[in-house]
């Protein structure tokens, strides 16, 4: 993105990683089009909306027509689009593949994969004009899958592959596409997952957190700000020759 005040779409921006990404990009001078299912989105960014730096939509990014509506809102408000951050996702059902409910699988894929494709399709004309950048949020579990997480793991594996396909297909138009793959990040979703794991194991939640930290060479959980920094770099000019890559931001967990 070469614009002085770039315009970026960020999905799933009401909390957690998405909110941290939005806050980082605003601090860097970007203008944003945000969406989330959570109506608190408009309260969280009320000052920025009033100032004209943010437009926000409350809705399901996987719903028919939502991708076109979100891109349309960005263009109507700001007249350009320089970046797309596909962050919205669901953890999916916690079940082994042999017992996985297929409707739940389809819902997971609709949110985590199909919605990304719809947004890319809607945004590509404007991104091509701007020489823009797409950042997809993947996961360490795309390459390091876990038991009873098949729906989520396969959906994020698809995201990593989609990124490489888009790098090939859009590179000639000057559009870059990369993935940021988080590891254990301190978000409400992760905290809920850890609490469930602790209950299954019959141990305290703090003990389960300590076990997970012990798996990470840096000996700590990541923060949403850690992810936001990587996303900001991939959207910016310092990564101008980087495309088709999956950037792990996970404290080195793959080496443990």
C-alpha cells in the first residue's frame, strides 16, 4: 500500500486480534471499513466513526451479499481500497472427523473459507487499481493439526493454500497476498478453549495455561498486538516484495 492514508477492510474487528489490528492500523494513519457480528463494534470505534476515519457494519461476513456491501461501504466512504484483512473466523465444532457433523463443517468452511473468497472477489477490482495487499489470518494448526479440531484445522489449511493461489493469480496486477499464522494468542476464544481443555483434563485453568506456555520456546502466550504488528508490516511498503507467504507468529512453537 503506497497511499498516504490507506483504506483497509478488517473483518472480525470488534474484539481480540481483529480489534488489535484495527487499532494498530488507525495508529499508523489508515482509514478503515470494519465488520463484525458483535454490535459492540460501533461502540468500540465510536470516536473514530464520528471523526470519519472508520465505517462499520454489523453483520455476518459469510452472509449472501455482505462482501459486496462491505466493499461498497469502504468505497462510498473513502473512494479507494488499499488493503483487505480477512480475520473473521469460527473455531468450529470440537469433534473428531469420524463423528463430525457435516452441517457444522459446512458452516465452518462458509465462515473461514468461502467468505474470504467472496471478499477477495468483491475487493479485487479496487485493490488492483491501488496495487493493494491482502492479509489472511491462518493458524499454526493449519500445519500442526490437533485431535478433535479437524473442521478448524482443515479450514485454516485451505486459507494457507488460498493465499498462495491468490499470490499467483493477482501478482501480475500488483496485488500481494500473505497469511499470518498465529499460535497461542490471549483472546477470549483461546481462554474459553483452555478452560474447556482444563475441565476435560481435570486440572486448574492456570495449570493448563502453564502447560501450553511450556510448549513455546519464548515461554509466553502471544498477544493480539503481536499479530497486529505482523499484519501492519505485510500491508505496508517494507514488505513490497513479499507475497504468497505464511508468516508464523507463534513464539516458535513448531520447534518444540
